[in-house]
C-alpha cells in the first residue's frame, strides 16, 4: 500500500521516520534549483510565483515478522545461521498477535519445552527444556536472572532460546539450554503505544510503551504493565504490575550508556493443582471450576527489582568493548496448600465424598544478586583467515536468606473432593531456615574463523571458579546447625564446524561440554553419606548436527537438527532441603527437531516447530551408589513428542486472521522405577487458539480465543499434583500507537 506525504513534515513516528528523512533529503537537494527557478520567473513577470507542492511516495513498512535474523546469545551480534546450535526466537510481533502475558504462554511456541508445577521449595517459572530443568538457566540480556519469580514479557523485545549445553557462554548449568529475555531499549525516535485487554474469567491487562528522544543522541523509554488474570474457579488469580524505565546516552556515537530498572510486583492467589487418582494414575477427574486450595492461606507475594547499567565503546567498526553491571533483589513469601487424598488406596474409587487433607508449602526468601560482565569483541584477519573473536570475564555474587513458615493448625483442616474449599483460620510461625552465599569468577574466549567463503570453524573455552557457603538453622531454636563450604572450578568448551555452500543455506556440526558445580542454586546438594568435598560436580556433553535454510527470498527460515545430550551425576535442587540426593548417575536425551519461522508470502506468516525425543535414564543413584533399578525409565516431566504451529494470514490490508495448534505428549511425574506402568502421569493434549485483528496505522482491535475447543488438559506437573490449564478464554484488545 502506498502512502503520500508532504515534504513539509511534522514530527515523525519511528515507522514513518525513514520516509520523512527521504522527503527532507529530496527537498534539500531540489531547493537551490527551485529557488533559482522561482527568482527567474518572478523577475520576468514582476510578481510572485506560487510553487507547486512536491509530493514524495514511499512504501508503508511491512507488519513485524516472526523471523529473527540475528541473535546476541553469543555475547555479540550474530546471524542465526552462524550459530552451530538450535536457536528459537519468539519475536515481539508473535507475542503481540497471540496476546501472550506470561512466560508459559510465550514458550508454548518453542517445541521441547514443558513446565513443572509450583513446588520443591521454588516459586516462579520452572521450565523443563529437552527434559532437563532450566530452573537456573533463565537470563535477562545475557546475565543470569534469579528464577524465583513469574516473568512477564511486557518489557521484552524478544525471547531467545538456545538449546543444548551452553556453559561455555553462560557458565554453570544450562544442560538443556538457556532462555534469554532481550529487553526493550531507548532509541532515537518517538513512540507511544497503549493497549488494553478485557477477557473472560475476569481478565484485565493494560500496557504502555513510550519512547521519547531527548536529543539526537539521547532518549528515554518507559514500559508499564498491569494485569489481573482470574480463573474458572473464581478464587485463584494472578495480579501483577510492573514498571521499566530506561535511559540511553550516546546513541549513534562511539560510546553508549544505557541505564534501566525493572520492578515487578505480584500478589497472587495460587492453586497448586489437583491430586492424582490412584486407580487411573491420572489427575482426578473434577470440573476445572472447582477450587482445590485453602481460603485464608493460599497467597504468593513477590517483588523483583532489577537495576542494570550497560556501557559500550566502539574503538572502530571492528572492535568493541561492552560492560554490564546488574544489581537485583527478589523478595518472596509463598503460603500455599497441596490437596491430598485421604484413605483412598488403589482399588477404592475416588468420589465426591472422598476426604481431602492439606499439606502446607510455606516459605519465604530474599535473594540478592550482583553481576558484572565485561566483553571485548574484535574482527581481524590473519593471512587468508578472518576472525570474530570474543574475550570476556564475569563476576557474580549471590546470596539467599530463606525462611520456613509453620501452620500448626493445618492438620485439622479437612475437605472433600466434592467440596474442597476448606478454610484455614490459624496463625503462622516464621523461622529462619538457611542462608547461602556464592562468589563466581569466570573467564572465557571464543573465536569464529572463516577458512573459506563457505567454511567456518568456531571454538571456545570457559573457566569458572565458584566459592560458596551454605548454612542451616534449627527452626525451633534459631541456632545454626551446620556450615558447608565448597570451592569448585571447571572448564567448559564448545566447538563447531559450519559449511555455507550458498547464501541461503548453512550446515553445522557442534559439540559442547560443561561442568555444573555441586554448590549452586542456593544450596549444596549432597548424596547420602558424602561431604561437600567429595560431592562430584555434574558433567554434561552435547552433540548436534543441523541445517538452516533461508526461504521466501530471505523472509523466512527453516532449520532442522538431530542431537544427543548426556548428563552425569544429576542433582535435584530443592531450595529448602539440605540433604538432597543425586537423582541419576547418568541419563541422556536423543532427539530430532525442526522449525520454520517467517513470512512465506506477502500475506502469510508462520511460526511452527516439532521435537521428537527419546529421553532415558541410563543409571540411577541410591544409597550413595549407582543403581539399575530405574534404568530405561523416561525422566519425569518429559514428553517424547511436542509440536506447535501458529499461522496468520492477511485477509485484507487491515484484517488478519490467525490459528494455532499445540501438542504435548504424555508426561510422567516420577522415574524411580524402570517399570512405569504404575507411575502417575498426565495424558497428551492438543490445544487450539485463534485470532482476528483489524489494524489501522494508529489503532488496532484484536480478538484472541485461547483453547478454542475447550480442551481439558494439564500444562504443569509435580509429583503429587497437576495444574489444569484454563478452559476456553476470550480476550479483546484495543491498541493505540503514535
């Protein structure tokens, strides 16, 4: 569609800025000739001449894409085809089209990801990536972010998922991969965008994104969000609001400074889920509008404050130094109850009269993190070879003080399956449980060498030194009961071979290995009978063979990969338990994955993926020794098949329709035995979403229907309960932008 603009331009929005600049440049170049012509005519006719208005036409910008051509996951800007690993990027346009309002909704677009239900001493997003916990593998702008809160994408430009072992870049952990949120930053332009959403189940959400240029080189940006997400049961809900101001200096200059802060507050009334039926081994079959929590108890209060300062300096077009300092504080108090069937062994039918009891999952903690990362990137040649070099260092200090809460009157509270809405009216006792402090220093280097125009090889090393102290306390007397200290150091490495025979194709072979120290995740994990000095760190290996192709003249990307990830001495990290055993001596996941993202035609956009996995435990661990008791079992929470597709089509220049389908396979909640025929599980499910939008230049109206077929399914699991997803939901969004 064409757009007409006068050369006498008013202040332009970011989208119209290129057209305005073009018109201004054209007017400036024509001005001397026009003036001379006017003077000549005026002299000849002895009167003024009115000049004809000059009109410039230009193409209106295309709608945002689902394709992301570049990533900063490698600590420097890279084309996705130059990364010898699978990377999925959920773009801002995809998030906006679907109306995604939390991390679980965003990551439904990434195959191979599932979620663990709240428990295990944790709060916030508990992500399972390719069968491995990513609890400690969530990042914001390349720096580790405490996992103990529920993330909201209101201040994210995009969300990147790097799959496979990634410790060479990100340090300890990251077996299945990492999830990195990329924040919106100020730019030299103007933007004002406001949205408001109302929906079924008492849903309300409003967001604001405003950018204002302060000068040619400075700008300020502000993102604000408020959300109330109700539920079919009418009791559980999530209420949160956030604010994220940022300020940038030196835009377009050699030295740029960006200062930002994110505050996210949550006041939630959660429900952990429903218990499992001992006969069917599936979650008990009850209506989704039945609340299985304790009124008067179930609450979750979280406050996250994250301040960041980033400075980049370009020595020239090929050499850059970047430093990022972050200070974060995360306060949380979680008082929730887990419903449990009473007197209901296998063989006894579960009915509405079956009795329920409740166990308390009561905790609080304050986490404080300080991190400084310094990266130097350079491009240079040695002979006939071209290099892209990254040298970096990282310094991280993390502390946690954890408390336990005790509800002494909870044992007497009873309910039933038919009427589970019991009340807790007792008091609480709070006591210090544990404290943890770590210092981590890391140094790393990676180089991508172009051997020929078609062949590249990359390699990288990272050394981590971690020192930690973990204290436990008697929750009755307050006396310190134990102090454990641990020093760990380990080398992680990564290598890859990339062959790009054409501009549109890239093939790669990658290998990476990592070390995860036994003292991290806010505790030391000990096998029975071992001391901190004898506890072995986790070790991981990852192999991947893949290909990436550009489609539709570069507007879309298709990728495929086969992979194998192995893990040794895997530990369970429960932030409140000082005596947690190794789960597996060894396990692995084999898999194949495909994904397509981008614009397949002028009107057709798609984001789709599928992952087939064969996850197995090779050797378990019990009584401080390897065991074959669960050899061959499928690891818990891990489906063998996941798939997703979201597609939109522009029916007209202003009307767009979208449809999404998501499949997740069967997931077990335990893996302690090789015979899982009597293991609790959640069945596979298919969810369908739909969207219809009308968009003008300054405003838009959008209707989203989530779970279109009203499928009853469970999207998060834990050993004793499963969390049911929302039934069919309607959400209407009105947006205005300038």
